[in-house]
């Protein structure tokens, strides 16, 4: 399998999960501006959506959309329970969190990444993110990980996305439980290995 990724972006969640599960995964870096891969290929021809992550499962079989990629990876090692079994409420909690992170958290960051976004749009994005962070902080006041005691798929995704706060000068100090959670996840061996492989620095 090969993961098309760009350092520190949402594809990082899939990279973490591959390390958590000791999966044999090739990596190919994509320049998201030029849409050229490290190997010199035209990424738009590989994935017409033009964004990462994309997982090449086999020649001609490409899976896109982060939540789907994460679920496919988890299914390679079901015994590790990063996505609990069909029928168990915990599975649907995982899906609930993946949906929340994908649509309510990940995409709320978008205006902050673009220098050309109007300042009012950026202010609105910061207000929305503050509400989401407050919700997460409250949840994490009584839960070690999103589902409770066990690390599961959405933790990798949540860590990846909330970590962007470091690059965008969003202060997490008002959210001590979220900070505790981020610090704990950052020290997981799989996260450290994926960070090193992508050349990412730990938060100061
Ligand atoms: N709907 C996609 C969105 C993925 C996405 O937003 N990827 C960003 C990086 S975090 C990207 O590649 N942006 C470049 C682009 O859209 O051209 C998913 O959930 O996987």
C-alpha cells in the first residue's frame, strides 16, 4: 500500500495509524501547490480530487477521504480494535467522532490557512474553533481519549487537526484537558515515528 501525503496535513492521521498497526506502507510526498509527487508524477492524474490523503491499495485501486482511509487501515488489523467490531456501540462512537472532526473541526480551519481569506472570515473561523475546542475540552475532562480509555482512529485525526493550532498561533491554554490529551498523544511511539518520518517538530 502507498499513502500519498503532505507533511503535517490531514494525511498525517493515516500515517499515525499505519505506525500504530505496524503496517507496511510506502509513502509518497505530494506538493499540494504544483500537484507533483516526489517521484515526479502528476498527482491530479493519480487522484483527480488533487488533495491528500489518498491510499493506493493496489495498482488501480485508490481510496480517498480521510475517514474512509482510516477505516480501511484499521480493518487490516481488526484485532487491534482501533475501529471496534460491527454492531458494537463503540464502533458508531468512532464514526461519530470521525464525522465531527472531519466536518466540524478539520474544515473549520480552512480559512486560516489562506492568506487571502478576509479577516472577518478568519475571525468567524476562530470563533467556531473556540466552540469546538471548548466541547472537546469538556469531553476530555472525563475521558482520557475520545472513546474513553482506549486510543482509537479519531484520536489520530483529532491530534493531527488540533496540532495545526501550533502553526496558526491558536492558543490552547484555555483548554487544559485538550492540552493534556495533545501532550499525551504526542508521546506515543507511533506518533513520534510518524512525526520524525515527515520531518515535523514537536510542539514547544
Ligand atoms: N475531504 C477530504 C479533504 C482533504 C483535505 O482537506 N486535504 C488537504 C490537506 S489537509 C489538501 O490536500 N488540500 C490541498 C487541496 O485541496 O488542493 C478528506 O476529508 O480527506
